[in-house]
């Protein structure tokens, strides 16, 4: 398999590297142990950063879209690693690439339920992501944030008209 081979869903190794953690971490035990949860997150983040960096250095297509239009950045924006999002952006990932529903990385970030939601949203906004990019159903990242008032996220949009 090469860096730009695709599976049945059209995904490349970079799609998976952007979100996959090592399978041997004690995730069940970490549900009741905050220190272990933090250690798992640190190890998983290092693993993702290492794999994404390696694949990018080997020529992986940072803007490869799968069968539903998801790019590695769209995957990463819904995950927990701002470091992976930064790597992808620095490698030229299209910050406005949208999937078949019109969801952009910023939209995926504001809907993100992981610890990465706030820093990823903040990074995407700083890099110029459009908060008014409309989905196929007419919604937008800004409309979602205003409707659901998600703590930590709503403050990032406070100065927008």
C-alpha cells in the first residue's frame, strides 16, 4: 500500500492517521482515572502527529477527498488534536474543503465533542476559516454556535456580526 492508495470508502492512510490512536492504550480504565486519561491523550496525540508527519513527508495528498468528500482535515477537525490540524494546514490543506453535505472543517470543529473542540475552532478561525460557509441545508458554523451556545466555543464567535 502506498501513501495515496484508497480503501473502499476512498480514504487514504492520511485520513486514518489524522484520527487513529494506538489500539493498546487502556481506554476503559481511563474512563475513571483522569491522570490515565490525560496520559492516553498525550500518547495518542504523539502517535497521530508522528504518523501524519511521516505520511506528509512521504508525499501523501493532504487534500484527498473520500467518497463522501471528507478530507483528512475534516476528519481531524472533528477529533481531539489541534496539533494534527495545524500540521495539515501547514501542509496546504484546504481550510474550506467541504464534504457532500457542505460541512467544512470549521463546522466539524464547532460540533466537535472532544477536548480538541475549542483549540481546533480557535486555530481554524485564526487561519481564516469562513464562519458563514453554508451547508446544503442552509446552516453554517456561526448559526450552529449561536443556536447551541456551546461553552468555550461561543466566546470565539462573540465579535462576529
